[in-house]
């Protein structure tokens, strides 16, 4: 009898099977008690195959988030370069947030208590936050009139606006089945940040 989880199945399914296996195991026996070997065995692949797709076990907590965040570079690139930079960044973040609706809530941030992943999520979130800060800062820094002072303000703005978006995402994930889309939460959080920096980054 053929086993659909045999190592020889098509490679295209390997990543999805690893994600599914990890979600099952984290719920069954918590994140800390699940090893990479456990996940690979449940998925029917080798440890080497696991590391072809993920650099660490913690990456599996972020698969849905990472997929959504992958849209940020394109959203920034598509912004109107003549628009105020704070407004351009706000629109880019809203475009990314629009990809997350009530039916697309990352399982790792809604099941963290059952999976006992609170500490791991907090530890692994920083690296992802800093990547998004870097993308926004690069966008802001590419505007005309760049200077040392502008660079400092750009860094402050980039850190603040990304942190606000992350806070909005956490609130959205915890809001339950009636949460609606993420964009409204992000708009409410980032708009005051953009307004506060507008006078220094977008002088009239």
C-alpha cells in the first residue's frame, strides 16, 4: 500500500506537509516538546528536507505572517514617490494588512496558549520586526533631502510605525471571531504615528 506521506512524494507538497505536521504536533504536545525530528517524521520527510524549507523550528510559527509580510517591498515600491512619505508608508502598510481578513488569521498567534509558544513568539518576533523597520527606513531614506538629521528621524519613524502596526496585529489576532479585517486595526494604530512625524518628514 502506498503511503501518501512517504519520503518519495512530490517535493511541491513537502513544505505544506511540514507546516501541517508542525501545527498538529504543537497542539498535541506543545512547541517545546516537539523536535524537528518529530515534525519531519510526521510529515514523512527527512530532517534534511526540513532544513531545505526552514532554518529553525521557530520559522514554522511565522509561515502565514511571513507570507503576508512578503508583500511589503512591492507595496512600498508601488507607492507614489511624489506623495508625502508618511502617507506613502501608511498606504503601503494598509495594503499589506488588507491581505489578512477574518478568514486568514495565523494559527500560531491564535493558538499560542495551547501550543505554549508565548516565549518563543516574543523571542523570534524581534528579528522579523527589524526586517520590516529596515525596509521602511530604506524607503524613507531614498527621498530627496536626505541628511544625518533626516536619517535619525527616518529611523525613529520607521521603528515607530512598524511597531504600531505590530501592536495592531496583536490586538486583531486576540479580538476573536468578530475581529473583521486587519487593515482597520492597522490604520487606527499607524495614522497617529504618521501624523506625528508628518511635520518633520513632510514639511510643506
